[in-house]
């Protein structure tokens, strides 16, 4: 199964405040997200991390990655420079690129899914039924979020709106509908 997550920001104290995350400190946040991840992800699942895996973290990225189940794929985000320089951590990824295309299933139909850390206004086959999963904007409700919510087949994989765990495309659809219906 394909699962998607973005902007985990493991180890990043400040994101608790600016994302209004329900954690007392980064240790609790990291522990809860690791537990949620491993309760959801099976060993054979493909997990697409759409950037900003760990930010301003004091623990080595390897510490997180070795605990997390699944085949991990990194779509590079704007805060992944430190991760990319960590050769040991990069061994935990089966693939890595700035943008990826995968196949998934929506309503029993196989679809093309374009993955990018950044929200895109247009993407490969966007006029022909493909989907776009992105991150970067977290749970923000400003102009970009409103614009993206107005475009068919776009899904925010931000961990904040997806219950702090990797989720399937069907779960992304539901979580995005729930979140964007409130803005």
C-alpha cells in the first residue's frame, strides 16, 4: 500500500507552537509520531515522505529512520539539507527526488499521482485525471491553501491535518475534505 506524509519536522520544537501541535515538547511529539507511524505502517508498505522530515533536530536523522516501518521514499523539501548530507540516514530511503510520479487507486480506478513538497498549480496530466499530493503549507489556511482547495485532485499530506501519521490516498481525500470544509 502507498502511504503519504509531509512536514513531520521530527525534533523541531518551534513547529509545536506555529502548527499548534498538541504536544508539550519535541520528545513527546517525536514519540507520538513514531508510535502513530508504526501502528499504521506495515513492513511492506511504501511511505512517501513529501519533505521536511526532521528540522533543527538534536538527534541524528538515522535515530528516527531506523525506528520507522515501511519502504521509505523521500520527496525533497526545503528543510531537508541536513538529512541529505547524512549518508547513513540516506541509506534508509529506497528512492529520493524533488518530484515523483506513482500509481495509486481512487474509487477502484488506477490513477497517476504526482508528488512534490510544494503545491503546484499544474502537474503532469493534471487536465487528464491525475492527482497531486503536496506538503509545505502544513495546516495553514491562507491564500495558498484556499487556492489549492479549489483545484480538483490536489491533496495536502501535511502531518498536522492527517492525524500525525502517514495515510492512504483515500484517507488523504477524507482528511482534506474535513480540513478544507472549515476554511
